[in-house]
C-alpha cells in the first residue's frame, strides 16, 4: 500500500568511481541529516527490478544518479519523469535509465507507480575501476544535497542537520 511519503533513491555502480554517485549521495545524507519518518532513503545500487517495492511504497520519489548528457563534468541537472520519457533531457540519462524506466512501467501496469518522480543527475568525471568518487564529484555532494533538501522543503518535508561531535578524545 502506497503511503503519503517520499522516497530518495540513489542509484549507481559503486565499483565504477563517479558512476556510484547516487549511492555515495545517500550515505552523505544519512551521515549529515535527520529526516521525518515519512522520508525514506534507499541505496538502490544497480537494482532495477528489485527497486519495485520501494517505488510502489511512495507517492513521490527523488532519483539521484549520474547522467550521460553532453556537458561539463560535475554539472547537475534536474528532470521530471515526463522529460526523461520524452527525451527532453538529452540522449540517455544513465546506464540505469532503461532498467529504471522499465521498472517504473511495471509499477504503472500494476497501478502502483509513484504519483511524481523527479531526477537529480550529475555528469561524471571518472568512470573507471574504483570505489571512491573523483574529487570533483565529492565536492558536489553538498550542492546536490542543498538542491534535494530544497525540493523536500517545497513538498513540506524538513530535514535537520545532524550535530557532529567535534570532540576527538
């Protein structure tokens, strides 16, 4: 049963450096912010069809991923589901676009798709073997989080910064 809640879904391949941005982003949010009970975060990895239950449980989903549009590395884009489906956003969003769109279609056929899906994407710098983000994309985590938190605020969901213990005893 779909609840009046919002899901933040980070997708990406953690083994291919910047391709794992969405996964790193979810960890960044978890480490730095507290969310209302009606906001759920998920490291979706490259799960595609396995993401169906998460998508079906939320009325609104924010997807964080890399994008394959032409442009400068580190550039952040926002797209609606309609823009992604209509290719208004450029060629291909990411290596996961097809799997995620097919999963959304499955949810739609079952009558359980989210009412709204928004995409927050970033152009990667390095897609090579490794688990760490490039310094460029690492530096973009705060900006992306500000954009996502602003969207949440517009929807009536307020995140709170976590107090970090600076005592290194």
